[in-house]
């Protein structure tokens, strides 16, 4: 029996034809209008905030403050990068803040009190994070306790753990030069430029190779102009950043010179590349998105949903450990409130403000970076304007609420236009 | 049925005495079912008769309580969806089971992504997906990279079917594949069902539309309240008889497999 005659496309290429520049742009606008807005509101907000703060306090727009912003935002950004994994499944980890605190406390104790070397200390701190994540993930995925409850319990318990390790009113100083360097030392300017050139070159090569491969198979590829614009735009923006960070920012350069990219920046970039690769380019990452989008469909596709669910908590807690180490480096010490106060809310806020959905299935690791930048800018800018911590908390809370509303509304809109 | 078995060769998929309960609800009772290579077996029955449950048992979604599962004459145990697809069984579920947040290609390869070392081979997957969609004469899809959330009911249906025929499977089971489709698309799916069987696959088609069933089916199995009422050749029965099998479990001129007192089974 032959297929009934209906207008069949001439070739499979019809489904996969490369769009022209105009078509590409139009389909992008279509997507945005359909509610697929990603990080757009956060980027827009970031630009507005930077302009407003720069006008009100010119010192905000200085090389010194730029470097400040980066080191200030680093710990919560790293924690947020891990939280993206958990949020992608529609779960939450309320303990991420204190998990970072516990790991930082472990690190500080090992380095300072026990005299361990930094690689061993870091390894153990990361292992503690991994263990915490595995335990919580198993309780959620295998026992079936809602993640809200598991991590809320852990939130309280870890707060106590930090207190026990450090001791009430205590404070363990970090003296290890390598750990301190993360947030307090800079990449030599020349190496900053080399790093920049290599990264941009690798990015351009990857994009080109991918497009070439798709064209060779007759599949739709991004127009060359878009590719060039992406690479060029990234090169210019990051180039400006490297240039500014390589300026002398010491008030008294003769006494101490202060220039270069803070070491924490390349660390975050490596984490960003690795985690983005895992989420975007591996079967595991695909399964994370699938489980977050429709767990039953994932199960029927043979995906071990419980393993995926456990794994995202492992990633999250391990990243929290990294965040804790960075925070310890920034503070030069670990106190009983490490990872407490606003850490968790800032981290969740960073992920959500950046465009990761609280409903699961939608989000990228880079959202955490963009959202983390927004939070750091608000915190830093309002500090410069002389507002008290109380006002800062209220404003950040409001921004988080706005981001969550944008998330909920864009989801509603996506439903209305059939894009879920 | 024994007479048929010799005539049709051996069934590729055979279930014997399958029982399945959800808690106190006994949904499948001693069900026998078979699918033959090169033939379309229609599975009919009223709402709640247990059709979807039966195929979910075949697909390893629900574990069976008791009964034999034979594939190519050998006894097998299917513990999960992976076991079923490893045997060569592909199922299009009634609720489709697609991920809205993934695109067409990503859905078609879900759980069986192609990779080069550990990196997803997007280009190859997209190429294969496009070929399969083309072979199904899919005409309304704008792009293989469209999110499934943005597809119409019929388009989603087609993607689910394409996902099932993408793999060189031996048995394809479709649970009400035409329920959401318009006239033209329904014709296409039925033509596809026939084409798959003609290629030598065993096809199982669940449908409430008896006109469709008679158009493509070689055999008809009727489920009545979780029991197999009869399994007959399509050319040996007429539509009213099948209607009677569906609604009462027995009909004039067809030997019913049900025990004499049907009502006994209803008490569950
Ligand atoms: N997961 C489950 N838990 C409990 N009961 C279930 C479950 N799945 C199905 N059932 C019950 O099993 C019976 C058979 O359901 P099933 O979905 O197999 O029917 P069906 O023949 O596919 O019906 P339809 O034509 O409406 O799709 C129904 O009474 C249903 O309520
Ligand atoms: Mg059904």
C-alpha cells in the first residue's frame, strides 16, 4: 500500500534548511515573544543597574570596583551554578549555603589546625560536599522525601555543624597562600591577555567546526554573520574587561601594585565551560533536561530517573563546596556564620534572576553568572550609596520576587502560545 | 487459536496467562496475546478494558504479576523500558510521553542518544531524524529543532510515531495513534501501519475506530474487562460482531475464550 498523496516536502533538507539572516532574526524574536526569554530580562536589568549606579556614584564605574564586584559575587555565583542543576529538575536545595559553610569549615580546620597541604584539604572539602549531596539526593530520589523538606532539615543541621566545627564565637583563619590567592591575587596582565586570546580562539574554532559539520550534512546552521557577530561581540566585551582589570587599581602603586584578572575569574570560567559542556553536550545533560521536563517520559525512554535526581544534588553540593572555599579565601577566615545569612537566597536568586525556571526543565549554567552579576551589582552599588544591610536585603528580596514573577509569567505566556 | 498458530508461523511476541493488579484492582486476568511478523494485530476493547495496561506491561513500564512473556519463542523477562527496546519492541504510548522542553530530534533520540566518545552527535541525530520524518511524509513540521511544546496534537503524535520507527525494531505497538489526528493524517498513519507490517514487522494497533481497524488489521484481539474475549482473523468477522465482543465479551459465531460466567470477573 502506498502513502496517500499529500504535499510532501521535496527533501529532508526542507526540515533542516539553513535560515537566512532575516529568518534567523525573526525566529529569535518569535521565540522571545512566545515566552522563551532566557537571560534577556537579567541582561537588561544589569545594564540599567550599572548605568544608574554609575550616574549616582561615579566610583562604581571604576576598575577597582569592577574587580571588587567579581570577587564579591564569586562565591554565590559558584553556588548558583550548582543550584541550576537542582532547579532544572524542579527541585530545590535550601542547604546549599550551609553546605558551603561546612565544607569551608572543614577546609579551614584541616589547613590551619591540622596543618594539611592545600590540595589535600581542598580534596577533602569537595568530598564532604559530594557526600552531603549524595545523601540528600538519595533521600529525595530513593526514599521519596520532598527536596524542600530534606534540604530544610539539612539547612538547620549544617548550621549546627559549622557552629560545632568552628566553635561558638570562634574563627579559624586561613593562612595558606594558595587558597588566599583565589580571591586576593591576580593573574599577571600578560597572562590575562594570553588567556583571553586562547579562550576566544577556541570558542571561535568550536563554533566554526560545528557549523561546518552541520553544513556538510546539509543541516541548518547559524548564518555566518551571526557566528561572526557572536565571536566578535564576545571578544570585544571580554577584551574590555581584561583591559580594565589590567589597569593599575592600587591607590599607591609604588607601595603595592594591584592589577590583573582576579584568579577566581579563570576558575569560574573553567567551571562554566565544564558544566555547560556536561549539560549541553552529553547524554547525561540531556537526561537532566528530560527528567525536569517530563519525568515519566524520561522513565519510559529508559532513563534511570532516580540516578539523575540523585546526581543533581551531588553536583549542587560539590559546587557549594567550591563556593565555600572561595568564600573562605575572600574572608581570609571561616566563622560560625559561614554560608549563612543571605548566601543561599542570593544563590537561588542568582540562578532564577539569570533565567533558570523554578518549575524545572529550563535553565543554563551561564544563567547563574548573569544572575550572580545582577546580585553583586545591587549589593555593591547600594553599599556604595550608603544604604544599610536592611535596605539591601529588602531590595534583593524584591528583585528575586520580580525574577520569579518573570519566570512564572513567561511560563504562562509560553503555555498560551503553546510553547510550555 | 492453535490452528491459526501453524498457519501464521510462530508469533514473535507471545504473552500467556498474564495477570496484573493495581492494589486491589485486578486489571488483567489470564490474558493471552500474540503478535505475528508481517501482520497488524488490532487490540480493541472498551475504555478501561486494560489495553494500555497490557502494552505497558509489554514495554516494561509495569511489572507483570504472573504469566509468561515469550519473544521469538524464548522466555524473557522485561524489567524496564530498556529491556523492551533491546528486544526490538517500540511503543507509542497513548499519552505520547514526550518532553515539552526538548525539541523534536532530542525527543526522538531520548535515552538512546548518539555520541562520538562522550559528546552528543547532534548533526547525525538530526540527519537521521529528518530522514525518518521524511519517510513518514511529515509535511507540517517547520523544523526538526522545534520544541515539542510548540507542536499541535497531530504533530506530536507524528513525532511519537517517528520515534518508534527510528529504531530498526521488530515489534511496533501503537496505542490509539490516530486519536488526535485529522482525516489526512489518520490515513497516513494507517498507511504507515500497513507499510511497517508489509516490511515484516509485527504491528499492534490499539484503536476505538473499527473502520480503521478493519482497514489495516489482519487479526483482531478483543479485551473485555481485563480478559481476552477472543482473538480472530479480521477477514473471519464483521464489524457488528467485534462491537458485540467489545461490549459483551462474546458474540454469535466466534468462540469466546472467556469462562462461562463472565460476571464473576467483574467483582474486582
Ligand atoms: N497506574 C494505575 N494505577 C491504578 N489503576 C490503574 C492504573 N493504570 C490503569 N489502571 C486501571 O486499569 C484499568 C484499565 O486501564 P487501561 O488504561 O489499561 O484501559 P484502556 O483499555 O487503555 O482504556 P482506554 O481505551 O480508555 O485507553 C482501568 O480501570 C484503570 O483505572
Ligand atoms: Mg488506553
